[in-house]
C-alpha cells in the first residue's frame, strides 16, 4: 500500500518508491517547496504527493574551481548562505527564497530577472542526477565546467515540470559574489515612463535588475506616480555602484523624473520583495499571469494586458521587467464571486493579446477551468514523444505541463 504523501530521505528510497508507483499504475505529483504550486494544471488523474525536501544539503563546493553540487530539496537561501562563505553565488532568482528549492525552481524553468546580466540559472548547470519513472538513476555532466560532448541531458529536465524525471542533484558553476547591493526607487510623473525606460537601457553600467511597477503597494517598496514607479537593483564594487548611481540620476533627470530614493541597507530584502510580489495572491479573488517577450515590446504588452483587465472592470497590479521583457499582471476583484464571474472572459482577452501567457499564481477555484499554459508551443509533438519515451505510463506529474503532458 502506497501512502498518500511520500517523503524519501535518500535517493535509493526515492528510486524504489517511484519504481513501485510506476509498476502499480500510481501517478505521482512532485513537490519541492510548493512555492510555484499555482503554475500548471491539476494532475490528470489522482496522484500521491512526493516531497523532495528531505533530499537537501550541499554535496560539495569546489570553491577553487568555482563549482558546487547541491541536492534538489535544498532551499535557495541555504544554498546562497553556504556559497557566500567562500564569496560565491549562483544566480537562481525565484520568489519565496526561504521556501523555494533548487530542484523545484529549475524543474519549473523559472526565469530570474538578473539573467540579462549573469545568464539563466540553466546556463550554470554543468551536471545532474535524475530518477526516471521506472526507478533508473540517470546522471549527466559532472563537476567540470566544460565537460559536455553530444547532448547536454541536464538541460532536458530543466523546465520540464517534473514530467520526465525527478531531479535529485544539480551541479553548478559559481560566480564571485558581488561586494555590494543598492536599490534605487523613483516615482514616475505623467508621461515619463517610456523615457525613463529608454534612458536606463542606454546606461553604460547595466543594472542587475530593473522593473516598472504599478500597484503592489503593500509588497514592493515605493509609491506610484501617474506612470507608476521604477525599481532598480545595482550590484558590484563600491566604485561601480557609485558610478552607476550617478548615471541613473542623470538618466532619470533626462527622462523628467525629479527624485529617487537610494538605499544600501536592506537592498537584498527589497529585491526579494519584488520577486515575491510576482506570485503574491489575494486569497481566492486574484490570478497572476506572466507574459514573456522582448524588452522592446514589454511596455506595450503590459499596457495592453492591463487595459484588457480594466475593460472587464477588474483591478490590476503590474510588474514588468525592463531588461528581459517579462510582464506579471495580477488581476483581482473585491470578492471571489465577482472575480469568478469576470475572469473567464478576461482570460480570453489575454490570450488574444499574448496566446502564450501563463498563469503563475492564484488560489481562486476558477483557475482549474482556465488554460494554465496558453497555446501549445511549436515543439509540442516532440515534447509528447519525449514524455512517452521517458515516462510511458505517465506516472510523473501527469497532465500538469503544457499541452496536457
């Protein structure tokens, strides 16, 4: 008899448990910190929950070689703390870092806002260990930065939403930890946002992160002007930050933004609040969408999505990534019943604006009837063939991924 909730403490225990589930036709829903649980559809059939939280800890840190190996259930804050002891880090940015796990973040393919500067989290993966549906342990790569010839199988599991295998360990290359952090928050007067975005894009020193915000008043630092507010994160040496700060002041001045609040103390926590806001739900009366695209189209997409929601008389909070082109739009109502009455028509409007916009947060029951992923990608046929090859009995996260995979 298989329990409703499984929490193996070793890879061997996990391997045997998964193999039994696969033989018995029992579906498995994989869970790390459960911070991104609102992404994806519900399992296609009843499933037992398998938690990876007991598979945690830093396996090794070869700090002289700038590499590390970490178990999948390790919290992001724990990994950051351990690497920081030797002045290093891996840019894995995700909401709720105290709960989010390394394996869950990479399996979900979460894209962090510092990727324009450092690269995507997947770009730092140099090796992996994965348990397949039949209990096979599959290893790829290793602990050497340039060691892959042929197919880099580790990348196949990243962003596959746990439908191909359960990640148990990831090996990363690391970076030197920035010495200092600074945030700059500016209220944007009317008709200044587009000019501010253009000026920031032309800066000689690239911000580590740059967002335009409308709303999120209890979540993200600062107050809105007519055009919302701008949030910047700077990272680097003291000399670099001081030079970048002068450049930001000049850029905002040219855009017509008269003042900004600059803070060093608590800069990291302030940045984490922005990350957390991207999936912050308002009980059962909100849903948050993410639209991916280019930085050049981000302001217009954000405006179009916001206006579509407002036309349906829904409230909106907007967060968009100036450097990478991501838009997060939280739509809400005053109560869950009014929200449920409006959101389906609004969802159709969103799909016309961006067919691939995906739901990333929300506790509203109506979410189960919406298309969590938007339209299928062009590679959906290939993705289905991979699923059939890796998991022929559809044991792992069945139906949760794009296209019902």
